[in-house]
């Protein structure tokens, strides 16, 4: 069984595309599981302020007509930020694009995701594409690519994984007794790679020396920021995700302090 020390918010979004900077969220849903086992859910559709591409509509079925009278994301940004505060977060393949997209939308409304001490639980990371979702929750997934249906199915998958198939994983701790920023065992297990990312988009990671390295670019991938400050400054001038730019500024400030 999954043991919680604080609520777990299982989230899902539907969007106009996969670019966290250029695209917009058109549907957000959260299913919250409390440590006592109580569930609550919330779903909201938004007008993205831009046409929904046909390719996106083919995925989630949402059209321009469906959202023309819906509120803008900014009208609910504060509610979403408050709703996620004090909770661990779960989802299906959260790193791309849900968390980066959600962070960018919140930043446009003067908020941002604060994931300090937050355990990120990825159901996809646990079984890493090895099994179909139906195996874990004992049912077909109706309403696929609707945000609330997907969030609910993700929670069922997660609980099914832990209860019936992976008792060794279920034994991993999710208790929020953080020491020096250390994540719970289950959150660490969910990572599908060995990189310690310092931004939501996975463009920067911290190496074993404590230095931040780039994780993109033909010539800059795996290069330390300290060894190519010019590229870092270029990124800060361009339209990169806010979490990436924040992490770069922090690293540049750290490096500057070392030189003093």
C-alpha cells in the first residue's frame, strides 16, 4: 500500500502542443488522495487565447468551439497554485510536458511551481513502458486524453502497480521527512535516468562535482556552465522556459561568488 504523510495531487493537462513556452494549457485536472485514503477531484477547461491545432484536437478531441466561452488560465492560476501547495505531485510522464507547461502558465500570472521538498511520483517511470496501463488498474481506460479521466486512471495505475505487482516498490518510503533536500525513496526510484535535473524541462543537470551542466545542444551537451558562460548568457536572452533561466541565473551567481 502507498503510505502518505501529506496529500498527493495526481495531475493531468491537455494542451495546444508540446512547447512549454509557445503552447498553452486548455484543460487541467487534479485528483487528490489524502493520507486517510479520501479522494477529491477538480477539472477546468480554458480558452488558450490561440487556435487549437488540428493535430492537438486529434489527440484530446477538444476544439476551438469547446473553449471559446471558457475562462483564461490566468483567471484560475492562483487557485491552481494554492491547490498544489503542500502536496506531493504524481502523474504519467510528468516531466514532459506537464510540469514545464504548468510552470510556464503559472509564471505568466506571476506565480510558479515551487517544488522545494516536493516528491514527484511518475507512474510511467515505475514500469518504464513495460506493461499496458490496463494491467494495473483492472479496467479499460475510458475517456482517454480527457484531463480528469487521465488523472484518475493514473492514480488507479499507481495504486495498482504498488498493491498488486511491485510490493518492493510499495515498501519504498514516500514520507516527507526531508534531510538536506533529500527526496523520499519512491520519488528517487521514479526517475528514468541518473541525471539530477535542476530545471523542469531537463535542460540542465547537476554533476557529481556539484556543477551544473547543459543537457542540450550539439556542442554544449554535458558541458559545464562554468566552461561556457557565453552560451548561458545567450540562453538567458532567448525564449527558454522560466525554470531553465532561473536555474542558470542561480548557477552563474554561485560561480561569481566563488571568484570573489
